[in-house]
């Protein structure tokens, strides 16, 4: 799954640690999501979408 998490985080000048704190996850989780090594759970995807005021589909894109 592709995502725009790194791009959205950079627009706000947040470090991975700052984003992790806002989402209540580890920095390693943020890194794994950004690099495509981990797909977030649905509840986490919703938290990310709310934080960035976007729809989930605007952040995450399925790859076939």
C-alpha cells in the first residue's frame, strides 16, 4: 500500500517522533508505515486521516 504520510508530515514540519506522539504510537511504527513495511490498522488509519483532516483514500492508496 502506498501512502502520503511522509509528505503530509513534512508539510507540517513534524519529525517522526512528533507524529508518533500525536498518534500515540512509536516512532518505529511511523517509520514502518512511511516506508511501506507496515500497513496501519483501520483505527490507526482513521486517526491519521483525522489528524491530517483528510479522507483515508487521500492518504493511503492500494497497490495491486
